[in-house]
């Protein structure tokens, strides 16, 4: 089980967080069990980072969602986007294109038929803005 599987578990943890509005260390420990050390480190540090920056991540997502308020974004898509935007902003060890592609794949697997397009477009906008700010 590698980084993609850990990212999928992270998405599930963030979805649970968005629904329950609280951290769940029991579920985290279940997902960590059996992961290779590098995947477990990614999962745990990213989970902690996303929860630490949750309001900022949602603000970035809302700012790029063409007028959709947070409450109008499908919870599955919001969780996928929070993972990807966190990686784009805070994980220099992951190429931005990988984060966007993995997020699109998760949307195709877990969300509606149109969600992958929304996720892909929003992340393209986030990446463009972030790279503009860096230049």
C-alpha cells in the first residue's frame, strides 16, 4: 500500500471530519495499521496539517468555486479538495500535478459524474494562482 492508498484513506478521514466536525484518532489508527512507514508518516502528518489549516483550506476552495458557498459543495468533493489544496500549499514533496490528478481520480471513484470536472477545474485555478504568487 503506497502513497495513493494513503491519500485515499486521508480523503476518507477528512470526509468523516467534515461530517462529524471532530477529529477521530481511532479511525486514524485503523488506517495507519499496516501502512509502510513512509505512507503512514504522510497520512498522519497530512491529517494533522489539514485539521490545523482547515479554515484556510476551505477559504481557498470557496474562493475558487465560482460563487459556491461551502455548504453548496458536495461533502465528498470538499474532502477531496481539502486534501489536494493542502498538498499544493504545504507539501513541497508532492508535485502539484500529482495532487490534482489523484484528486480527479478520487472524484471519479467516489463522487458524481460531473464532480471530477469541477475538482479538476478548481485545482487548476488554485495551482495557477499559487504559482503566480510564487513568481
